């Protein structure tokens, strides 16, 4: 029975290590991207393009589909025409 407990413990450590590794990879990528990626490796360019596209979407103000009014980020209804946006 103690052997099984040790096995579970080792697996938990492995899972924690995998999570930490993924976090470090993500942080490394962010640092590299934000460093203006001078002379990036060609295989990384699609990642940079996707990140840039997503960041622009997040920054773009949301507009009411009915009247085009710029909405506040947390808006449920348009403040101009009352259209329910969520």
C-alpha cells in the first residue's frame, strides 16, 4: 500500500513539473514577443502574426451591432439605442 502512495506522489510531482514547464514556456514566448522579436526564426512568424491579431482584437473597442455606438467593456445594453449586446 505504501508503494502505491509513493507512485501517486511521484505522478503528482511530474504533473506539477509539467505545469511549471508549460508556464515557463509561455513566459519565455511572451518575453520574446514583447522584445520586438528582432530577427525571429521563420517558424515562429505564424505565432507572432496570431498573437498580434488577437492583441488587436482585444484592444479594439466593441461597437453596438445595431447603431455602431462604442460600448463600454462591461456593457450588457447599448447606452445609445438600448440594444442588448449580451
